[in-house]
C-alpha cells in the first residue's frame, strides 16, 4: 500500500513515515521545504521526499494521503484531494488504526515537559529490555531516531493537545486511547486554537474518558486545572506526585542537591532509590517522577527505572549546551511559555549560584506572538541578571514594554546581528547564556559562539 504524507518533515509526521516504512508500506511525502534533520533520517529509511505542495506529487496515485495539521483549506494539494475524492486521513487517526489499537499505550500529555518525559519513559522501558515502540516530538539522544514501531506490547507517545487536522479539530491525543496517561501540567497555551483554559480542559477530559478502568492516570496533586478536569468525571485509578506534607499519599522527590541533579524518590512514604543524573531543575525532577511512575505501571520496578535515569541523556534543545567559549557557556532551550521560561531559569540559577545568567528570548510561538502572555513574561525572567529579547516581524505587541517591566536590565532589538553584538558586549567570563525559542532563532547560537571567540 502506498501512502503519501503532507507535511512530512515535521517531527510527528516524519515519525509516522518512519513507522509506516518499518511496517512495510511504500511511503512518500512532501513539505514546503524538505529540510534536515528529518529529511536525512527519512531518506536513509528509503522514504521518497518531494519539495513543495505540488499536485504532480500525487501522479503516482497513492492509496491514501495522510494530511498534517499544518495543511489548510486553500492549499492546492488539499483542494485536489477533496475535489477528486482521494482517500485521506489524519496522522493521529492513521496511527490509531494501524499501530496503537493493539498496543499498551503510554501517553505523556501536558503543557510542558511532554518531550522530555516521553524520552525518559522510553529510555526506562528500553533499559528494562522491553524494546518499546515510540513516537516523540523531539530528538531523544538515547536513540538514533524519534520514532520506531518496536517489538513489545508497549508504545510511548508524546500526547499533544494541538488540533488533529483541518477536518478534525479535536486534540491529537484523543486518538491515542492510552492505558497509562501522564498529565504533567495544564495551562493556557495555543491561543490560535483555544479560547481559554476551559477549552483545553474539555479536550483533556475527552482523553480521560478513554482511559480504561484497569489503566492509570498520573499527575501532580496540586494543579488546580488538572483537579478540576478530573472532577468532571474519572473512571480510572490515579496516582499523584505530591509535596512534602503529603508524601505518604503519592510520589515524592527530596532534593539532595539544590539544582536537582540528585534526589531521593519515594512512593507513599517508602524510599524507592536515589537519582543521580546529568539534568538540573525542579521541572526535570517532576518529569522524572512521572516517568518512573508510568514505567512502574508497565511492570518496571522503580529501582530499575531509577538506574535507567542515571544514564539518560536529555532531549535536544532542552537546556542543551551548544558550546563554551572564553568561559562563557551557551545553552539552547525550547522554553516558549512563561512557566517554562521561569522553571528553566530557576534550574540554571540553582546550578550556577551567584554567577551571572543571561536570558535571550525569541517570542515565537503563536501564543507568544499574539501577546497573550505579555503581562507575565517579565516576572518569568526574574532569575536572569540580564535579558535580551528579539522583536520579530510577526510579534503583534511591542516587546519594548518589557524594558520597564523587568527588574533587571533588559535590551530589545529587531535585528539578530545587533542583538548578538549587544549580548557579546555585555558578556563576562563565567556567564551562562540561555537562549529560549521554539524555532531556529536565526542561528543565534552559532553566531554567539563565533562572536565570543573573537573577543
């Protein structure tokens, strides 16, 4: 059977292509621009890649077209498919029908931490010898790919709340039918498709309705939005991560190091072991607890899960060290929401102590560009000693307002080269530069390293 994928170079759709190829399908696909690293990964798998959304890409008459959620009405290929009644479906629907319906699905959802927690969980299952299938919306560095079919009943999937396709506006995760569901957190995001937090809660409750009574739902105990959503109706056992005062009621972490690089794990008051790893930040402790708990539901003893995390390598673009020049470290991080920004910087601050932290931010997500979070953004940057912000062309509010709102010196520029020059002029030996964006940010990481080398 020949399937053609529209938007194939996105991480999710590229993952579907990889899995379909492993299942024996003939797979082709196209994207506005065929670009690495996904294009390289797919070419190595023998996937036929084509650039642009051209009708002639369908001359081979595929049996089925899988339509990515970036496709909209008005796209030439979409109109051609509809007019000629060519069979089509969404990526999540295809995944359910061909892969997930017969698997034990471990789905990791939430506003933040999905990619990291999914990667942790997959690595734990792999370490335990389970050979799980997985589809992760990032580049997990303990594996050489972002998706695989796997050989076990278990399949780990990053469960995104973003919409499915132009013809199916439900969240992607509604299609996944998990046995084990992690809800890391729940905040307002994706303002381009959701009006408010209640819209998001409604989608999450659709997902909760599908978890069987012999399954398990894992979440933090003190998140109001999650508590409210579960109160709409829950038919599945639950376990929680909890604060110190409630440690007898659920999963708990006691930090041994202020930066979160070492902590003791307990469950209902019983110590499970000590994690000593290469990650920092309270948010990663939260991710790790959820991964250990989810793996336990799949049959992995907590002791084994904790051992696995000592050799876990964090996903690319999650506080990834891009280089160090003249005693200045440059990190890349995917943070693009005030909560994620605050947690990332808090983790760095705990790690470096009194040394300077310089935050470099590109408001790039649809939500950030719209200005939904502009009033809370300055507070999220409070752990930085200096703030540099890029005012992109599509940002619909004046980032200059941050200069007055920030408690520390804040610099705004509409030119990346000028921004780099300003950062380098302010940098000192011992500084940690944290670049935060969910895009490429004009290659600013490499530009910073080159400019620092010239000092």
